[in-house]
């Protein structure tokens, strides 16, 4: 686990999705493709990215778990269905990162206070 100081010094616009959502380069490329092209099917993402459908599927799963890509089921007239995938806009993702950061700050402050309470007494003895 990297330390917080190291993480902060290395933080940039390019790796902020990795920092907040644990995404890798392939996941981020898939997200960026969806931003630029809009709603796409897996086979379209695969073709445009040059990645296998299996690799794209894994990235889409991670992006959906992160909550920054949505899946929509499309019904085919005459039977069957397929899924399309759409990225949340960068402003929506930025708002989500702000929310995560606020929650994290509250948790860290509480944990620091717990640390003070637990170990502060040890020092006083």
C-alpha cells in the first residue's frame, strides 16, 4: 500500500480515476472511449479499442461497479436483446469523486480521533 504522501505527490488528472476507483489503464481507456463516442455495444468498443471482447467486458464490469458506466438492455423486435454501455459525464464523475472525498475525510478524522484516544493514554502513563 502506498503512503498518502506519495499518492498525493503523484496525483494527476491522468491517474485520478485509478486513485478513486482502482481502475487500470485499460479501464480508463474504455471510459474515455465511451465519453467520446457515447453509447456503445461491447463489440463496438472492442473494434474501436482494438481489445478483445473479454478484455472490454472485464473493464466494463469494473466501470459499472465503480458507478461511472451504466448498462442499458435493448430489446430486439422479434425476440432477444443486447446491452449498450454509456459513461457518466466527467462533471458527474467529478461530483462523485467530491462525495467520496468528503466521506473519506470524515472517516479519516474519526480514525485519527480514535488513534488519539487509544494511544494517547499509553504515552501519558
